[in-house]
C-alpha cells in the first residue's frame, strides 16, 4: 500500500443507459455497490469521474436517486473527496443543480454552463488547501462557448483548428493557475488533469490497425501534446476502452465500467488506481470491473446451429441478454419471432435478431442491416455522404460540408442542454 496519495479514476458511467429498451438500473446498482467496496478495500483517498455520469441530460428520478445515494454513502469512508466533471452526455444545469449541497459531502462538481467559464474554479487542491496532496485541473467537456473563452484571438477558420487550439489554450490556462497555486501552497504537489475529449492515438478495439477514433473527417481529435509535462497524470473520459494514449503512461482513459452494447461486451471494463509518491512517477493499476450481466452474441449459419449454441449458452450463462446474428443463405422470415419460442424455454433473453453476411469462408461476419438507433448522428451523416453524390465532392469541399454538419450538431446538442 502506498504511503502517498491514491485516486481512483473512472468515467463514462452513462447512468440510465438502456439496451434495446431494457433498463440496466440493476446493473448500475451492483456496479456502484462494487465501486464503493473497492474504494474502501483499496483505501482510496479521492474518486475522480471524468464525464458522462449520466446517459442523457434529463435522467429519471430513479437514476438520480441512485447517483445521490452512492455519493452519500461514500461520506465518512476513507474517500474524503469526489471530483465529477460533465461530459458531452451530461447536462451542465442538471449536474450543477445540487452542486452546493454536494459540496457539504466534499463532492466537487465541475459542469461549467455554456455561457460561463471561470478557469480558477477548475483548479483546486485535494484533500484541502490546508492539507494539499495533489492539485486537480478539472475541465468538463468543452463546448464552443468554453473553447472561445479560452482563445485570446479570433476563432480559427476551420472547426478542426477551433477545437484543437481552443482545447490547447484552455489547458494552458489551467496549467498556469495550477503552477501558481503550487507555488503559493509551498509544496511540490503532483498535478492531475481531468478531460472529456477524443485524444489522437486512442484505440477503440484490440485491432492494431484501429488506432484512432474519429468523428466525421477526424474533426474533433486533439493531440496529446495539449497536456504539458507539468501534468503528472491525465484522467480522460469519452472513449469506452481502458488504455494509455500514444504510449504515455501518464495519459489514460479509464473506459466505461459497463459495456454500452454488444460490440463492447468482450473487451473488459476497468477502473484505474493511481498512486502518487513524492519524487516518483505515478503508479497506475487497472482493476477489472465484474460482469454484472452477460451480453452474448450467437452467430450461426442456420436455425439448427443457432438453437444448438443457444442451448449451450443457457447452461453456461443463464439470464444473459442475447443478440442473434443469422449468417446463412436466404432468410427465415421474421427472425426474432421465429426464435422467441425457443428462447422462452430458457433463462436467456433475446434482445436483438439480425441478418448478417459472411465476408469469406471463416467465421467473420459483416452486418447487412442495422437498426437506425444503432448509429450515432455522425455515423448516419457519414454514410449518407458516402452513398450520395457527396462521395464525388472534392476533398476540400467535402471537409467544409463535414465541418458545417458538426457545427449544426453541436448547436442542436447545446440547445437541448441549456
């Protein structure tokens, strides 16, 4: 056990998330119970949650009760501080609504409203100014107003430059405040940054070729050099896979604690323990989050194959939620209704049934059709652009169209959250 200071870094809880209209609140209850136990067992000094606490800007009363109950139960444990930043899924006004009350529990919420940016409010010492152990630079998801407030010059001509330069300027301001605070405190405290963004070089899968997550045209990625060496650790949120970024041990995504869909089911989920000791590099350790409900994908070439695999799954993973992918030639009508009677004889629950096409003779498949709800707005736009005359646009014009779409999408999202 370290004699220094220990934080637990997590993000992307997405409380209130449902999967094909099935509530996951029981999973979240189990996760938060496990998290509280882990915090106590590991003698964690502070909990840092880097954005996307909720799945939507208007979480239900039951979901908010779960959130507040967890934070209340942490009070009086070894965890003397909690820092929560807003992600792009969070409504700043919703998170801020109870911030003054939560401060009484040593829970600090940083969810800057779109029209206000107070850089000093994002930098503070933990556990307190009287007993500083670390300095935290807690930046929420940076929307346009916050990015513009960070820039001391006119808005760059492209949205890509605006996001990158605005983000860089924001963290440069936080760094200067943190260094000044450290000098005032008279103690060489480690500096920890929190951010909710896409970092260039982050991977979404274990496939080595898939090394960078991009939003249409790679518009919103930022390079890791926006985080100066003065930041001893950078606690990132936004991407759901736990990883270090660009080979830097100090820059980490914790990933989401629960898989957000069937495609994330087998990658594993984690939280990160980070130990700080004077004169040493931070020591980072992953702790795997238990699986609270199994998500299974059953692929088969015919109904007999699917039913055989279903019976085996029912023995090995009772109460699992299942996606069926039919890869055989032809169709069998309404696949879901054809299989429902078989599933009702088991403890498995069929959430989705779809036809997929075999790429070659092996077991790899490519989806022929997906529900519209499976796609993000950016994915829908990219597909439409590819399938329409947009595919023939000159690269520069195509980039301008993509930037215009991202600008409209941002305005719509921010309008919902104000």
